[in-house]
């Protein structure tokens, strides 16, 4: 099996994952702006031919550290390029770089090109030519945190270029985003049930054409004349011809059965003509009815009682246009409500504020990216009971202040969250003393979001009724700011769990949601426990563990849900061992590991008390992560107090540490003081507390402490006996 990567716009990862699995891909895992999968060469060809959502299909060739241009050049030269192209071929290089010392993409592309052509020149005295437009082979290099991934671009050019677009409007909708809108809007089911597709602001016709090809089973790559693999030395011509002929036959069959159920309109007569010409080029013009009128005159075609209204209204990005947009969205919503009972609707709004201008209640909201612009897709069921949303009660002055603060926090952090691909973060932490709570956002790559509101217990002098009112106000405005329905908001009063455990039990709903962090997936439970299964303030600690884990055996003590083990495995750990006393959390840990493709004997789960395990175990580990509770008096284990017992715990970890290994020790006891005098005789200690605090927790710089400990001296059997160390 061969490993591949399919890129896509942010927000489409989950849809693309399902699409690739349906095309025969295996071991499919979504990542930031793409999906990893394995398969045969046929799988990759099918993805290039049939994926409606992917931007590119890449074949990774090598991955290596590239902090300098010399390291980049050397890493590229390690690949034998003669198996991919000849000295008479043409090539091009696409380069992308983020969070790396080499931060100029054009320079990266030049150095990769130099390394490839120099290899040919040294071997044969001849070299391939560089052609930027439709080369025989297109090379893709991505540099992230000084780590380079070198791939062949099998698609050659972006897959959203279907080959039919002859003309376009000023702000064309990419075809793969149009496909995502149709899928989220439920178009395949609507068509199967006999419904129609109507776009009241059709522009160049992208949504209608994409919808027609989807209904007729036309492969989106069927009309493309160029793919990146066509000039590749390992291209299987017979295989590609078979797949292409199969797709052509399916298209002919589908088009013969296609219904004339596609209706579009636009206020601009030039765009109506453009849509007609594009439909002709796509071979579906005979199934379309296109008219000239504005969206407020939209109505179901005669005799058509159900279908999907789908559209991409303007966003008002030009100077002076923005103030007109809410009126347009309100008018569109009123038209849908008045005339389209029994239909579905899907509207891609320029932002959440424009979406709220529509006098309809959306049943689903999805964050999608139209290029670099974040948009929101709203879907509606337009049944006979649909009414204008009730005007909300006015906010109190205090509630308005907390809403303003939340909106300010979101504006301040939005770009950084997007740039770093962060879906789970703290949005508010008692910023206003009267509203004493923390608001955490949990999201996934599909754009779904949940809120976790933790109320801090109000002072005794604050009447209970006042505290309850403030909490209700905070929950309301948080839901409004993040556009999260009330059933996606979990509310808790923060107080110490029974017995001092940091995992206090709240409810028994057993509802898990899947969220994303660092390109990985985790299950969280927002209702049943004080903590959710993913400690957001430890985000950078987990990233550090991934950085340190490569090639090492990793021990995770007090493992909880094993999020740290997942990070370590993703960082290339030789194996992981996760130790926790709770069978419930170990089951949760197992699910987290499996969710990310890490299972089997390389990833052990041990139900045991941490100290008991350390005394009995005889293995050596290159990385030990220990994040104990503040204290515990569990009946199944020894009493534990992190301040009193951390020296004995860390010395016991030292007994299991391999030469050159590191212990990462953290805890959330805010008055904790590391006993350096007792530890420095044996360990060198680096206080990593400051760097380990994420930017969204900067207001609580003492929320946890973190230290890196390494043994002094050469490798030898440590004479320490942790069982004899006197408890402090």
C-alpha cells in the first residue's frame, strides 16, 4: 500500500475523508486542510478523477529536517529522481512554508529545483527544463517547523478546475466548495427523492453545473486534459485508460437519465449568458432553465413542490457595499420563507452577522473557506411552520459588556487561531469579575463547535439568584457570539471533586463528541465530568511531547485519556505505555489512540497505580510524562499529595529513565513549589512553566507548572530505591 495526501480547503476535511473512503482509500485520517490515506496507484487515479472535494492529490516521497538551505538541498538529493522523470522531461516546483527558518517560498522552490537538476547533470550531463504551465512532473515541498515533506503532485493543477469553465464572474465560487455546499445541503438525497435544484443568484452557474454532474454521476475530472501523473515515469497508461473509459461510460448513462430539474436566475444579464455558455461546455445546458431576475422574485417552478434552494450571495467586500448586504440577506430569507415551504435551503453567508440578518432559524451551520475568506454555510428546512425568529430579549448592561468582551477576544485571537489551526481554546476566563466563569471552545475540522462553560462559585455575599442570572446571561451571549445552539453548550459549577480528584463526576449522559487538536482527533465528554478529557491549558505541553518523542519509548503516568500518548505516537515514538488506575479512562484512552490509527502491542494500556507500576516495572523509557493530580485518597491506591510526594515520584521515574532521556513533569497545583534541593543532586532541571502556557491562558500564567528533568552523568544503574525514600 502507498501513502497519499489529498489537500482541500479548510472545513472540507471530514467530507473528503468520507469521499475518499467511498473511492476505496484505506487508513483514512483527516488533517489540517487535507486527508491522509493509503491505497494503490489505482486509488490515487480514482481520487484524481472522481474527487469533488480535493484540491490536489500528493504522493509523499521523503520527509526530513530542513532548518537550512543546505539541509533542504541534501534531503532533496537523497531521492532518486530518475525513477520519476527523465533528463528530457519538464518540471515545476510548488513550495509552501510556515513557522520555519526558511520562510521564503520562492527560495525554497529554487533550491528544490537546483537539487533535482543538479542530480541529473551530475549523472548524465543533461538536465530537465523548468516549465511552470503543465510540466511533465510537478514537485510539491511543504516546510512546517523546519520539517520538509517532499511530494509529487499527481493532480498537476488544482482539481477544482473541472475543464468546463469558459467564463466566470468577478468572484467565482470554486467547484470543490460548491460540491461541499451541495453535500451539506443534502442535494444527493433531494435529487433521489425527485426534487429540483434552484439558485436565485446563480452567477456563472457553478452550483447548478456541479449539482448536475453530481446527479448524473459525471466524474469531476472527466473533462480535464492535464494531470500531473501523465508525464510521470511510473504512469500506468493502461490503468488510466481503463478508469477514464469507465468514467465516460458512467457519465453517458447518467446524463441519459438526468432530469431537467435545474433552475437558475441572476439580476445581471451578462451572468445569465455566462452561465448558459458554461452549462453548454459542461454538457448539461439542455437540463437547465436560466432566467434574468433578482433573488426577491424567486419562486418554485410550476409543478415543482420540493427541492433545494442553494446560493452564494455577495459578501459586500467592496467599499460602500457592506451596509447594503444585511438588507439583501433579509430579503432573501423572507422570499424563502414566503414561497418555498417544503423545500430545503443552503446559503453561504459572507460571515455570521450577515447570516443572522436572514429571518430564518438555521438547523445547521458550517464554517467553510472561500479562498482565504472565512464564511458560514447555513442550512434550513423550510416547512410550513417556519416563522420569523423571535426577537430576543434585550440584554442587560452587564450582559452586553460580557458579550462585547467575548467578541473582542474572538476578533483579537481569530487570525492566530486560524494560522495555527487551533480548534479547542479558551475564549473567556473571568475577564469581568461579575461574570465569574471560563468559556472554552471545542471544535473539529468540520467546523462544528461546542462550548464548555465553567462557573466559578460566587462569593457568599452575592445572592444565589443574582449569580444564576449572570450565568444564564453568559451562556446566552456565548451561544450568540459563537453561533452555537443551546444543546451544544455544557454548563458546570467549578468546585473540587470528591476526594480531591481532578476528574470529579457530574452526570451520566455518556455523550462524546469528536474534536481536533494539532492535526489529531480526540473524544471529549462535556457533561459527565468536571474535566472534559482534554486539558486545554496543556496544549503546548502535548506539542512538546510530540517533539521529544521521536524514536523513544514513552511512558505516560496518570495517563487519564492518553491524549499525551497520542501526541507521542504522532511524533514517532517507538512505543507508548499509558498507566492509569481507572478502567473508564483507559477505555477512553484506547478509543483516542484508535481514533488516530495507533493500536496494537506498540501502545500498551496498563491499569495500575503509578507508584506501584514504577516499583514493579523493569523497562527503560526515553521519555516519561507525569502529570499527577494535586492529591488523591483513592481506596485502590496509596494516598498521594503532589507537594509532599513529588520527590519520591520523580526519583522513581528516574529509575526507569534511559540514558539521555527526559522526564516531563507538570501539575496544576498553583501553590506548588518544586523541591530543587532534593532533586538537583540527581537531575538537571529546566523550568519550562512559562513557555508551556498557551496564549489563550496568558491571564492565568500560574494555571500549571512544567519542568523538564534529565539525569546527570553517564548511563549506569541508578542506586536509588524509590521505596525507601522517606515521604516528605
